[in-house]
């Protein structure tokens, strides 16, 4: 689902104009982005939490030259789903193994 699809579905459920919903959604996303950029959490009860976590520094090597280089630590934004969201996903979806051996997500049948 893209942002415009989300706006259309919210407009259908609320009866509000799409322009107003798009403006509100953009404002909410801007507030979330600005807040986590300052290192604070954004908690949406029943949905999840947006946080910033540190990524550890690592050392990698170039396979061709065998030169080792360092990748510094840096802050990474993360989303931690809430309990209600986890339960909803768990009750509606299942993991299946495809003939190729890869895993896929499918709706639960029955």
C-alpha cells in the first residue's frame, strides 16, 4: 500500500476530503520524523514505537584487495511493533515454504 492508497482508504472510512487527510498525514509523519531525529521516542499505543537505536561499528574487507576498512557506528531509526499489532498480524497471516525453499507470507485460510 502506498501513501495515496492509505489516504484513499481513510477518506472512504471517515468521509473527509482526501486533501485534508493527506495534509494531516504529512504533518503527522513530519512530527514523527522530527521527534526521532532529536533522539526521542514516539509511542502509539496499540500500534508501536518509533525509536532511534545505535548501530555498532563493524570492520569489513574488500574481497578483491583484502583491504580491511571500518564502518563507524551511527544512529538508525527503528519501528518496534506493539502487542496489538503483533497479535493482529499473527492471527491473519502465516509463513509458508515455497517449492524453491524460500519463505513467503500468506493469509491464513479458513
